[in-house]
C-alpha cells in the first residue's frame, strides 16, 4: 500500500512553498526603485536590466551572479510594494543627503538606459526625488529641454 500512496502523491502536487521576502535595507530599496523606474513605462528592457546589474556591482561590490540574485529579490520586493514612497522613505531615513543624491543619479541612469526618456519614468523620478528630500530634480538630472 505504501508504494501506491507514493505513486498517487506524485499526481497530487501541492503548491510550492513561498519563501517570505526579506525586509529591505537602503541598498535593496534603491534597487527596487531602479526596477520601478525601469518598469514605469510598462516595458522592462534588457538594457535597463543590464544597467541595474552593472550599478549593483559598482555600488555594492557584488559579482555578476550576486548582482542578478539581488535584482531578482528586489524585483519581488518591487512587485509587492504598493508605491515607491516606502522605498524612498527607507533611503531618506538611512542615508545622508550626498548619498541620496547619488541614489537619484543612479535612478536617472536607469531612466536613460534604454535610450528613451519617457514621461512615466520621469514622473516616478520626480516623485522619488521629492520623497528623498529634494524640492526639485537637481539641474544635472533635469531634461535637457527643461534646463534654463
């Protein structure tokens, strides 16, 4: 009877166990925001993914495999978060202004990674900029047409 139970059990697969998402730190929050900016135009281009992985290796010293794993985790965090304010607040509360400005520059580089700056991406960047404690986008990040 035990053999039949094992055979039948193979036909009645249970849903895989979902591992809980980690509590994000400032680094994970930044990567999740990068993903949010990249997806803002309803497209998640290969160039944007590559740029995110490159920034993870540069900013956090991860090798390419670790960077891809971190991005994958942050993709899940981003999908589960209702809005970017949660991540921006975490960064705002954890980092000094100079590092928040560097985070904003990283987000801007993601917006430009696919070669097209779209209003949806810029809107996320502007909202995030305000949540990071900046009254407006720094001049070096504003659209060329918007600069004086």
